[in-house]
């Protein structure tokens, strides 16, 4: 059955719950294998020096400025903002080529003056007054943002791959097993962000994301709580919240293996 047909069934009453459970179970079984492939071909990296941060900013420029046009292009080919100075940056690196396959950041706050992006630009969208950043100690909150995966590492569908956004990677140079990993780079980046937050004593994570992405992440057990309506902010996005307990208690076994792998290897 085609993926599109399964998605339609998953949205139907009664049978939809069974279909979603079946998809989640299948994904979890596949993930046991994919977790092994991920460890073989990809590795998480903490961008803790200036050279690695330059790689972060180059990927972001490629995706957010050149491809998506969310931000203006910059002469040095690097996208940065005011929040980068109080952020932990993570990368996923392709082992065979040393090319970086994606990045994400964890914006933290040590004082009332260090606002999260969601506080500065989207504070008006919160419906849940109990789960707002201001309700928690500043050192315990963060925002996961600027997740970016170059087009050459994104699998659009089983037969079509796009490398136009960067032009630096020839898809044909990668094996079929390697390509199976690439759709899960974004999941790996979320796991890396969660690990970086946990290692720094951060307990409460916020993120602005597309609701459809949040629904997709539920299939693997990453259950974000939506805190408000969808607004126009770098596309149609809504505020979401998650903490370590919410993440770990719902992960299917296969994805828990990947999370553990990233936790042990992010350095």
C-alpha cells in the first residue's frame, strides 16, 4: 500500500488508531536497523569551537537564506543572530566524507535579559499559561531552533533526491543503506538537542514547529504538547513544549536505541 493511502487511513475514525499503531510499530522495527546504520554512517558532534560553529552557520545560511529565503543572504555565507551567543550547537556528520548533514541549536537563558526567540517574537501565541518559559527558572529552560538539513541529505521520496540546494554532494556517491539513514537525520538532531539540554541541566524545552512535523514525530514516540495556535513565523508554525520525561517515556524501543547512541556519542 502506498504511503499516501496509509496516511489517509490513519486519519479515519476508529480504524485510524489501529493504522497509526501499525505504522508506529513498523517504524520502530525498522529503526532498530536504521539505528545501526546511523551509527555506522553518521555521528553527532557538539560544535564547541569556532571552526565547528562556522560549519553550523554555513548550513543554516544554505537552508534558511539560499533555499527557503526565510532570511537575507550574507556576503560571508553564514547565518547568525543574537541568540547564538547563548546557545549550544549540534551537528550531524557523515563519517565517510566528513560532510556535515545537519545542525540544530539549543538556546538557553541565564537571566531575565536573555530571552528565548519564542519569548521575543511569539509570546502572544501561548494558550497554556502553565507551560510558558516565564513559569520556570531561567537556567532550566531552552528553545530548540534553527534545525537545518541540507537538501542533499533529505530524501523527498524513494526515487527522487534533490541536491540543488547545495550542489556539493553527489547523491549517487552514497549507498542504499546510507540513504536509509538520511530521512532520520532530523530525528537525530532533535535527540542531539535533547541530550545537550540534559547535559547542561536544562529540563524544559520549547520549539516553534509545523504542526504536521509534530504529528510525524509522534509516530516515533516524540510527543510534543502544543501550547497555542499556528501562526506565520518562518512558515506556518505553532509553539510546542517537551521535557525529558515526556520524551523518554513515549519513545518506541527502536528509537530509544538511537537516542541512547546519540547520548553516548555527542561530544
